[in-house]
């Protein structure tokens, strides 16, 4: 029996995020148990950049609920992440979780290539902003294998299923989770498959998913993106991800080597400005 974990980024119970993953679960042909995790139910503290999870501990040393979420992720055979759009971006609970991502590297082998689906819920068609990009980035940076990421429109709880096409979308997503990935329409990055770009000078472009640069040209009125892999990647291959982990681990020795010079720079700003107290 497979374990499918649905991470819900909405605080709303029985809202569109929750019922969408449950509808998808209804159509997954592979026998499975569906586990659900609502991020707003968990205390996820801001990362304090102590690096203990890389150097000294298998899990994060902060006393909150992060390790419970991480353990649920590593225990799953597949992931669904469903998050609403707040002010043209994903609900911040997803970013709070991702900011603790240094701890993912000690569980790399369990997380790598876990099949995943991303569902973005937006209230107004075309007003999802950068939410889909943020969802794709989250799924890539937890090392999962994205089978599909979709935007579904609906504001009121249950409104997404006023549109019967969304039930068809749920069936398509269900077939992809343990099967072939859904094909995407339109041009994309040849390195990561991303479809969001920043346009720079002289036909230069940057893929906003893998952050690699290249150029754009036109062929038969269609844009063609020629994106080149950089020397430092995060997730394009397993080797890339391991190399980035090694780069992170080397920071300690780099800090020791340059400690005096670094301290000279930072301490020159020590007395600049007046801090406002939370109290």
C-alpha cells in the first residue's frame, strides 16, 4: 500500500485546497493511503542559519514542529502540495517550510525523485501572479519529481467544482502521480522545463525556475529558449544536488579561513542605525 502525503497550504478547513487533493485521491488507481498535513496547524519557526542540521544533527535542532513535517515527507511514496494564492503569491506557510530546507540534505536519498503534484488555487482567473512558479520551485527544491503542476480557479469553498473541467483535471493529475508526467503546452526551459522567464538585454533571458541564462529567438512565430547549464546547479540532476550540498558543507572551512577578513567588514557596520524593539 502506497503512502500519499498531501501538504495543504491553506488554513481553511474543507476549502478548495483540501477538497482538490481528496478528489485527486479518489482517482489514483494505485492502492494507497492518503495522509493530510495542514501547514497552519504546525509551528514552523524561521530558520536561524545555524547549520546544525548539516554539520551536527540529522534533523533541525529547533524545538518546533518542523521535524514532524520532514519525517512525514520522507516516509511518503508520493506528495501532493495544494496551496492558495494570497496577494499574487503562495500562502507564506510554504516558504516558511522551504526556508528550513538545509535539513532536507541529510534526507536526500529518501526525498530524491519522489513523485509530486502541485496544485495552485487562485480566486480570479489570470490573477495567480507568481504562484505557479513558487510551487514549481518548492517541488524542485525538495528534490521531488514533478509529474504536473496546475492552477485551479475558485474563491469560495467548493467553488472549484462548479466547473466540471476541474474534476477532469483532478483525474488527469491522479493518473500522472504514479504514471507518466503530464505533457506541458508551450515553450519552456530545455534544462528544467520551467515556463517563466526574465527578459534581459540583447535577447538574453533567465529561467526563473533553475536560474540559468540563455537567449531567446523566434522560429515560425514561436519563441525558442536556448538556456545553458551553469557551473553551479541546485537540482537538475542528482549529482548537481549532491555538489550543492558539498558546497554548503564547505562553508564552514571557508568561514574559518576568512574569519578575520569577514569580521573586519561586518564590524565596521556594528554601530550604524537605531534598532526598533518588538516590545
